C-alpha cells in the first residue's frame, strides 16, 4: 500500500516534534518540509532524511502530491498556510490555538469546509493516555456528571524566553486544559472570569507570568485552570500537569510529576498504570486514520473555535475586571 504523504509547514521546535511523531508511523512518510529559514530547513532535512524541502509552501504543493500537512507556524500566522493547503486539496493538522482572532478562526473553518478537506486541531490532551482515561470515565458514566475541576499546567522560565513574547501562556498552555475541560463538561458555558499576574516574565517579555481562568457552566458546574511559565530552571520538568475533576459519582486525580492517576468512587479506588506518552505519536496516528479511513478528528474547527472563544473571553474579563458571558454556538465546517 502506498504510504500517506505528509508535509510539515514550520520547522521550529513543534514542527520537529511532529516530524518525529509521524516518522514512527509505518503507514506514512514525511515527504516534504517547508520553512522560510533556509539554515533550519537544511538542518531538519538532513537530520531526519526528508526527501524535499522548500522555503515556499506554494512551491511545496506545486511539486509534491501530499495527502496531509501539519501546520506548525506561529499562532498569528495560521490562516494563509491553511488556505494554501485547502486550495491544494490537502487535509490539515493545525497546531493550537486555531488562530489569535475570531475572524481568522472563522476564515480557517470556511476555507477547509469549501475545499472539502479535514481540519484537525493539535489538542494533545485528547491523545495522552492518562487524560483519555479520565475523559472515558466521564463519557461512560462511571464518575457521573462533572461538577467541579482544577487543572494546572506550569512551565519553566526558559519556555517563556524561547517564545520571546510572541504568545501568552494562556494560548500556549491554557488552551489545552480549556479544550479538555470542554470535552468533559460540555459546551454550555455561561461565564468566564480570569485574572493574570505581571511580574518577572512581563518585565522582560511583555506577556503575563500566569493566568487563573474560572469557567462556570449554565448548570452551575465550575472549573479553574491555572497556567504559568515562571518556574525556576531547577524545577524538575520542563512542563508539569495536574488535573482533578469531581463528578456526582466519583473523581479523577492526576499528577504527572508523581506519575499518579487515581479514579475513585464511593465503592472502589483504581490507580491504572497508563503510558505517559506525550500524545504526539498517538495524535499523528489519528490524523493518518482520518485520512485513510475517513474518520472524523477528535478536535476539529468547532473545538478550536470554542477554545479560542474562551481565551478571548479571559482577556476581556481581565480588561474589564468582571465575568464575561460566552456562547459557544455551532459554526459551519466543524
């Protein structure tokens, strides 16, 4: 069987992560890579044995018969690469967040809808086995209806400096937890209240050190998502994660540093031993499946728009010092 041909648009750190993930799948070939930085392009082409490399995405599509592309460009530069891929009839795995503005997000959804290509968002918690297990315990009713949650995602200062102020820690890390919470609690969000702190990272880069996001659903359920990237370099992990969710029948508690996942109800407690896979190889496998078997992505354009709506509401809440009402309505091209 002919291998699925994959192109990578953007050869930065996350683009390289995707190269590694897709090269683990025997059903596909990373056939081409595109980046305006010639030196970085040459480095990735040689290091990973990628057959073709281009500084122009248009040239890549003109020369290569690709089945899918990964778009790993900066957050504010997603729309044009999506349009080019969609016009070429190529399925798209788009890094999160979907965009930095609602207008760009809607244009991305519309472009992929009109072209009839799949749009999959790179929400990696949808693929990390520990988080997948938590989601399954709620979807199958074991833990009942979700009623409250706390999530935490922290990174070292070096991550903030690597990104050099080009995005907020909410867009970089918080979007993952927001998408994950929506996948469990549902889309009937009522209000978003957020606060941020401007300290060392803000002084040097102009972006906040941390965010606390409070989401309240129309049924009264509430979740708090904390994100920060001002951990010292001596901190154990580059990125740390926690997730505690209470339901009407039980709870799920995850601490990645301690490699601990606990599922508890009134009648039993379970500590499943699950892979600590980063999610990227499983995400790559799912994208290939969506191309080969016409499966639907776990997170598509609508999910990307929903998460962006929450991010934008958080900024509005900070600016206005009050909770902001949101509506996560259906949009074309899900």
